[in-house]
C-alpha cells in the first residue's frame, strides 16, 4: 500500500510519515521544500506546490490513500494566499483522488473552523461553522473541510480530523513561535485564565491512522469530522508556562485585560491593512481570542468511531518534550 502525505515536511505531516513507515507501508510525500531526512527514511519525495493542479494529480497517481496535511497556517497575510493553499489546494487533492480512483482521503483540519472568537466550551461536531471568522486561516480551512466532507461518495471516502493545539518533540510551529515571542518580550497572558484543550503529537497521529484504517465508503467515519484532544482541558496559562519551562524559559507573569488586548489588536490590524504591511503584526484579534477564551471539545465521537484514546498523557508528553527541547538551539 502506498499513501501520499501532502505537507510531509511539517510537524504533523512528517510524524504521520514516520508512523506509516513504521507500519511497513510505502510513503510518498508532496511538499514545496527539500527535506533530506525524508529521503534518508526512504520516502518517495515529490517537490511541488499544492496550488498546481497538475503537480497534485501526478503526486496522487498510483496511491491507495491520501493524508492531506499541507496548509498555510500563518497568523497574517493576504486572503488570496490562504485561499489558494488551503481551499484551492484541497480542491486539487479531491479532484486528483477522483481522477485516479483513490478510495481514501484523510484531511487534517482544525477546531478553529467552528471558532468565531467567542468561547467554545465542550462542543461536539454538531457545532456549526460560523458566518464570520477573525482570520483567514480558519475561514479558508472551514471552506476546505466542507468540500472534503461533501466529496464523500461511493468511490471516495473522506474524513476530517480536527486536532487542537498539537505539541511535542519535533514541534516546528507552536513552540518556536512561543519561544520567539517570549524572548522578544511580546508574550502576555490575556484576561482571566480559560480552559483549553491540547493534543500531544503521537495522539494526533494515532487519530489520523485510526481514521484511515476505518475509512471506507459507507463506513461510520466516512463523511464526518472529528475533534481530537487530550480529553483533559486545562488552564491556558498552565499549558503556555509548561511549554516555556520545557524550553528552559521563565513563566509568563504579566497579564493584559482582554478588552484592552482586543482594542489593541483591532487597531493594529487596521494599521497593517491601511499600509498593506507584509510583516506579521505583534497582535491580532484571532490571537487574542485564542488566549482569552475557552476552547475545549467533546471527543466522544472520536472515542466511539475511531477507537481513539489518548495513549500519551499530558504529563508524559511534557517529559518527552523537555527531553527533546533541551537539545534545541532556542
């Protein structure tokens, strides 16, 4: 069996690749950059842009299943870029699966597709997509997820996995950003502590593979989305400070009132939009909402349909993260 992993050089993508290889499967990766470690692993590495329909079709050809993980995840940037990668790129994957009669498509989504900025507390997959979003990333991921689920058919079985705040050894996104903000003195808590969910990387990968194994036309998982977390919400400051501790940095002790942070974010976004600045703003409304509202999810459906049970606890995950992080050049 050969599986294609788009975005296989990223944190979740390469972790899925490693898990598939460990199961003895053949793996092909489509990514823009060159990742020598993937070649060393024996992966069939195809370099190309997910925005190119022909490139995607060539990568999908001959595969038995696709894990679509490639995405544009920045906090800021033009809508056209987010749409081209996250939404149009996903259409290319769906089209290619149909063209080459690939029977399975597992899409890496995000719980942010149901988050408009208000608190999200214990919701399940029946939560609706908002009519408005605070950032282009969740907006375009929501469009893509809807198209993936709508593409579910008698010939192509699709499923969307929504892991929340994925972390762990090898983190190339969340922890480096957190460390950079902390070192620049730009990290603050916002408002009162709120409950949030997180997901250790091995648990996120296990959910993807469980979905893939159970995916078939007409199966209980086909055409559905699933929240994936540790299943144990905790206060946001606890998670942030545990992450900083793993990187050898002191905890965050300063807090900004949520209304003040939101006003600052709105003003900052207005300035960046007015002057068409390309750099990432120091604060955005989406970031403020993530830091100042609760967002945790009911994973009963994943437990029932995917047999999902977080094998690595939060405590054990932090031990592993700290062991890895101490060797990194922060």
